[in-house]
C-alpha cells in the first residue's frame, strides 16, 4: 500500500472562512516542503455524517454501504500523519467531524480499532502524530481553563489515542471575531512556514 505522508481532514462549509484560509496556508506549506499529502474536504465531498439503518446494521461487521467511508478508511490506513482543520462549535468539534469519527472508524482487525473486555485497541498505529488546528470566537484560554479543555482532553487524548494515534498537538486561533486583519494574516503566515513534524 502506498503511503501518503500527510492526510488533511478539512471540516468547514464556507470557502470564504478563516478555516479555508488555514487550509490554503497548510497546503502551501506542504507544497513548499515537497510533502506528499491528500485532502479530505468533508463538505465538498458531500459526506453524510450520520448512520442510516443499513449503515448501523453493518457497523459491527466492519462493513459499510457508503463508498466515502471505504475511501476515507483506506486513506487513514495509508498515512503517517493527520492535520485536522476545523472550527470549534459549542465547545467541541462540529457534528460533521464527529460523524466522520462515528462512521469511518470501523471496528475489526485491520480496520481502525478492535474492542475487547479490557477496552479499545487502536489499529491506526501507522499515524505517528495528529495536528488539530481549530478556530473559535472565544479566547483559547477560555476553553483551556473554564470549559474543560475538551479538544485536548477528549478528542486528542481519548478519541485519537483509542484509535492508535498516540501523539497529538492542538493549536487554536481564538477570539477570531474580534481579531484584527493583521493578527489573522500573521497567523496564516505562521502556518505557511510551520514545521509539521511527523
């Protein structure tokens, strides 16, 4: 199986958003460093983030009737690093991204995880590190100190680790609604030059 060095999972419906500007900055960065990468654009792909009756019936067999689920899982199995780009909505990841985790992470040997009496064993150990790049209207300190630090404590340290992704780094551009154009541009410049170390 060929290896894509980096898989970008992008989750925002609006191409005029700051998240989309982040995506473009990250793509520019990886191109400048001659990195192989693939972009999953959940909204552009028309991904359905919820189970229907047949999909739920197939879940415990590790199967699916959604071709995007098969495509996405194969990409996950063939990558060494992930960059998530997403807003924070209601103190957590958006429903679209949560649905990606729900539907694509199939239970079974050789898939994303297996379940035993002692817990969940992650199968995606090929992924050495995940970067989670988020934006929020509230300041980052608000999430870290007052709202339970859910992206770091739940999404990275629990969910991703259960899938076998042991190392994750969260960086958030907070207070985006009140930020200046200069501050936003400086952050995008930082992303375009940041060393994504996998």
